[in-house]
C-alpha cells in the first residue's frame, strides 16, 4: 500500500483537530505527541480502507461518465439510407 503523505502544515492541522476532539468529546487533554501517534496509527490502519473506497467511488463515476459519453456518441451517428 502506498503510504498517505501529508504536508507538515496538514499534519499540524489534523493534530490540532484531534486534540480539540479529545477535549470536546471526551474531556481529555492529549499532547501533540499522543495526537501525532494516533494520527499515524489511523493513517496506517484506516488509510487503505478509505483509499480503496475512494478508488471504488472514482471507478463508479468514471463508469457513469463513459456510459453517458457512449450514449452521446450514439446520438451523433447519422442514419444510413437503405438501398
């Protein structure tokens, strides 16, 4: 599995969101290190499931678009005269 890479800025934002979640939802204060470990764990464990679901959703969208494109191409065909 290709690892999910985040920029440092994204990682800092997510870590802050994790800390806020723990404070608001669980009334627990966690530090940056704990939040970063949780983020790394989640990316490693949940990342493949989320990635595969995104690929599945993209595949459905592409299939729908190709089906529509195929219909559009059929409408462009010119009728043939029969002799």
